C-alpha cells in the first residue's frame, strides 16, 4: 500500500438515493394512519400503495451503508483503521442514539403523561438495547450491529473468494437465520436484529467492492432492472391490496423473498436514476443533495413533529380532500422543519470550523 492513500471519488448518486429513501420513510409514517382511518377502497387504496411501495426505505439505507463502508475501506483497512472506525461510530452513531433515545423517553411523557414527567435511569436503560424509546429508533440498533460486524467482514474480504461471494454469503446467512426463526425457535426482537437484513448490507458491500464494474453493468441493464423493479413492487403492494378482497395466503418465505427482492431492485433502480439526475438535471440534483445531506437529522426528528401535529391538530372528519390536505400538511411539516433546522446547524458548524482553522503562514512553504 502506498504511503498516502488517495481518497476515493465521492459517489454523488448515493446522496440522491439517500434523499429518496428518507422521503420514503416519511411517506410510510405519514400514510400509516390512513390505512386504519379510511374505509377500504377509494382513497385508502392510494395510501396503501404509497405506504407499501415505500417499504424499500430501511433496506435501501442499509444497502447504502454497505456500499459506502466497503467502497471506502477496501484498500486501507488495518487494526489502526478498525480502531478509528469504532471511535468515529461511537461519536457519530452511538452517542446520538443515546441522546435521541433520552429525548424521546422524555418527549413521550411530555406529550402523553405530562403531570408525571420524570427520569428513571433504570427504566431508560431498559429501553436502549431494543430501541423501545420510540418506534423509528430500531434502525439505529440495526446499524450499530452492522458497524460492530464490519471490521470482521472487511478482514474476511482479504480472501478473494469471500469478496466475490460476499452478496451470496449474506443471503445464505439471512436465509439460515430466518429458517431457524421460522422452523425451530423464534428470536425475540427479530425486527431489530441485523441478520434480518443481512443480505442487503452484504449486497451493498459487494457493490462497494466492485463499484466500477457494477455501474457499468447497471448502465447496460437499466431497462430490465427497472422492469423487474416495477413487477416486484406491483406484486408486493398487490398482496396488501388483495387483503379482505380475495382469499390469498402468502407463505412467509415467499413474502420475505418478494420484499427483499423488491428492496434490492429498488436500490439498483434508484442508483441509476441518481446517476442520471447528477448528469442531466443540476437544479434537481442540488435540491436532492441538500436533502440527502440532512437525511439523518430528518430521520431522527420527524416522528416528534409528526406526533405533535397529529395530537394537537387531529382530523375530525369532513371531505376526503380535507383529509388529503391534512395528511400532506403533516408530511410537509415533518420534512421541512427538520430539513431547515439541520441545514442551519450544518452551516453554523462549518462557519465555526473555518474560524478555528489556522490561517496559512504566507512565508511558509
């Protein structure tokens, strides 16, 4: 390895995918009430489609993490890098997870149990292992598990066969995990275990290790990939549209296979669309770059805003158009306010860093 490792080019299209994925997260959470509040058929069908077709969000975020990590560290990962990797993740992920869990622990009481607002360290500690402080934090628990495993996976990638078969190995691990869970003994907290999504992370890892050849293939094969994505998405959403209408039974294995196939295909499609946006539409690219850069903050904050909105401005009936407006307003608030706040925070942080940076000595060099 050379003494100085040149930084790899930034994969700008992944910021586009990240922006679309956070929009999908918001679409899921903002459409959830409509699935139970509206009568089947009509407008509810639209919300079912929005909700279920957006279900790729979490798997795609995990796939993106796999791409970025394996792409970044594939040529210079050693013991020192592993230590720095863990230190960085403690600062950027573990500490924010604890802080935001504390926020939501207190926020829930403030919203629903205000007279009894308190802090119980033991009760709070029990919420942390499985992200029980709020419904969206399970993603943080999953990604922390993947970060713990990543150095071992990166070390195994020293062997060529492991690199080549990384995606399939991840699929085999996930299939074995699910088979044990389904046929032998169910795991507790299965939705918060990384092995539930293992194939997505390792597929992302394989893509990151072979990004140039992967994108060359994707450019050639985009239309078939897009067609497969549409078919898989239609089949996945169709399962839920068929509920209550026809006697349809889908085996859990078939459901899992369809769900992750749709998520993986959606990720490939979005990567190519991201490339096209970067290449051809600069204004849209800048907007989505901005959203992609604040997606983590939007993810952390939006449930608090959405909950406040729904509790204090509950829809009390009226026309369907008013219901659509009510739902759309919740989406706009839960997106716009975090986007603005995180953007302002980032700008302020950059200014502070520039002020603290030492000025160049004009007589040096």
